[in-house]
């Protein structure tokens, strides 16, 4: 079997990293209204952001790291994912980013971040950190009061009880509830997935990876991704090799997820690696940089690789985010706080406190019912939608955005499995769905092939429709209906689930017919709605 270009199988059914560079959400949001500022003389203006499918927290961390460049605001990030493993990774990544600098230095933190976030295999010290942190989070999730005390930036109150139980089960699996690499044999799972994806092209996999890199990613603006690092990631799943290659041998359990497969008429729970094996984690932090010298070329070749740029960007990002940790320590020590207030460093803006932002996780599958709650209706100044969640963009979701608010939609530019005509068709449907939801293109926005930017008019109504969307045009949510996985998964792709590990709804990878890009993008992510039982998908917020 040969997998044709455009099949979308490389995207996977669950996303672990973003397919676009990190954004500063303050730069994308409407400016603070002077009238609203006048009403909040004694308090800080707030920025409420709703993110669908941001998966790795890169936009949130980027926003926090650049907060000092803007007037002080309080951030309320409302994150909606389609699987609980992504929620757990959000929590782990943020707890790492806000780790006490005295416990973990900046370089160790940045290296640990890169390995946990983008590597299929970990070094033993990094794996030990994941186990310890997962054990701590597993004990905090069932105790809301203790969770708020130790992690004041996190709120799980909107999650259902069954989702919290399933989230605890995810952390317990990460902590080593099932001992040994046999519980999640990542190298074998990765190779089996690669064989299934490439089919008869498996023996020529290096040529395939070079073609995808040079003829697709490089042509679409990611020239800094080096052939060697991309080929290594395609072969082993290790994107960032910061030490000798022999040091990476512990499976990264944070990349494990469950699926319900249909086998001989019965639904069988299986754990495996169902994420991206085509593009890689290089795009999020590795193809853009504030320091332009990192992007310079010599003799037509970039002088820095995407891995080096990623390490630099993540290190600088964590350096800035560490201001929250320092502010917390200064509040706990009055003498230190007094001395810091008395003698601030010249030119250094005041660091926001940990309470200056809260990450709220919303229930799975709640995008279509958020507008029923008055606390969300017309609340958000900014809505971000990932390319795999575009099928959820609707007038009902648009009703949650305040008049004058902005919409940012991630496009499919860096998906190597899709053709150029499919990209254009996807961009067209994004525009149609945005207009139907009450948004119009931002006229002053800079042209971008990575993001589509829209704004909501002051007179937008929930019931408004756009004549540009013809009745005969197939909608993304129709094309994204989950298909029953009627055939058993290929041997070696899955591991049986045990204990309390959460199950997920069945998902079948797209058929080998070229199809539309809507099927390629919306179905895999949208169909994989992880829940503790089937009835979850039918329950509202």
C-alpha cells in the first residue's frame, strides 16, 4: 500500500504541538478601551481569550513573556481541547515554565521543556522529572482547594467530575502506574506508525522525508529546518538532540493517548502514538525569532538550524516567564519585597504577579454550547481557532466574542500531506465560516499565509447569516463526522489500556482518496474527543 500525497495520515488523530509560530495574543487583541480603563481606575483591565486547540500553550507563554511591553492587564485564558492528554500536557508545561529557579536552572528548564514537548524519547533525568511532576499533579487534581493554593494560575472548576477523574488517571500513567517501557514501547509504536503511513515507500523513507522537507516545508517558508534534524525526527521521533543520541531511550509517556477501536464487532480500548509524524515540532518556535541574526543565511544556507533557533527562543521565553516566580517569592519574603520595591533595576518594568493570569480549562466538546451560559456570551475579546478545530467555528461560537473582538484562525500552511489546491480550498472555507459567524476580514492586518485574521463588527448578531456561504457548500462539521474504525489497527500500533486510563471516541484516519482538505484537517482532531464514556460527547457544559 502506498499512501498518496494529500491523504492526511501524517497529521494523526491527536495534536501534540502547534503547526504555526507562537503569537503574542495582546498584539492580536483589540486595544484597551479608554472608557473601560476609566471604570477600572483601582483595578487592572482584563483580557479574556478563548483558545480552541492551542494544544501546547505556546501562545500563552509567548503572551506572558512579552507582557512587559504592554500596559498591565490581567489575563484570563480559556482553553478548550478535544482530549484530556492535551490538557495534562498544558499543565505539565506550565508547571515546568513556572518552576522555582532555585530548584531548576534556566538551561535545565529549557532543555527539559524541549525534550518533554517535542521528543518521543527522553533522557533518564528528564523522565524522572516527568514522573515526579505527574505524581504531584495526580494528587492535586482531586483536591481543588489544594490545587488553587499551590497552582494559583490554574482553574479546573469548569471540568466535569468524570473529566477530572480521567485527568488524574492520565497523570498516574505518566507517573509510572504501569511500570517499565513495555507499558508504552514508543520506539516500536513510532516505527509501526511510520510503516503504516508510508506503506511501500518505507524503504525509501529518507528520500520521502527529504522531498517533504525541501519541496513542501522549505517552499512554504520553513527553510531553517535542516535535513539532518528533520530526517532524525522522522526516523526516531527525537526532534531535539541536546546530548549524545544514546542518552535518549526512555519513552515519553506524555505523547500517549487512547482510542476505541472496533475489532471483530467489539469496541477495544488501545493506547498508542496517534500524533503527527509528518511535519514535526519545529514550526512553533523554530522558524521565527525576535533576533534577526538567527535567521541570516550564508551562501544561501541558514547559519542556524530550527533546533538551535527553538532552543534560543524557548530559553528567552522561559527567562521572561520566570518573572512570575520571582514575584511570588518576593511576596512571601516581605524584606525582599521591600528591597525590590526600593531599588528596582533601571529600565526594568514591574513583573506581573502569578495572579495576573489564570488558565481556565473548559469541558471537552463544549464549543457548541458555550453561548448558552451568560458568563461566556459576548465575553471574549479574542478567539483563537487551530486548523484542526475550524469545523467548530459557527455563529454560536461567534456569539461568545464581544462586539469589536478579533478572531485568529490557524491555517494549514505547514501540513505536508496537503496539496496547494487543498490549502486554497481550506482558506476559502475558513473565510466563509468566519463571515457566517459574524466576522469580517481585518483590513489593516498584514498579509499572512499562516493565520487568517478577522474582526467582529459592533452590530454583530447571533442569528446573522452571510449570503456568501451558499446552501450547497459542504460545511466542515459535516465533513468532520467521526467514522467508525471498523477494521482492526495494524499490528504493533497499539497497546491495550489497563486500569483507569481514559478511553476516547473511535476515530478513523481519512481514506486514501484525495478528498477535501476539510476531511484531512477537521476530522482527525475533531473526531478524537477523549471522554470517559460515550455519553460525554452528548453532554453540554
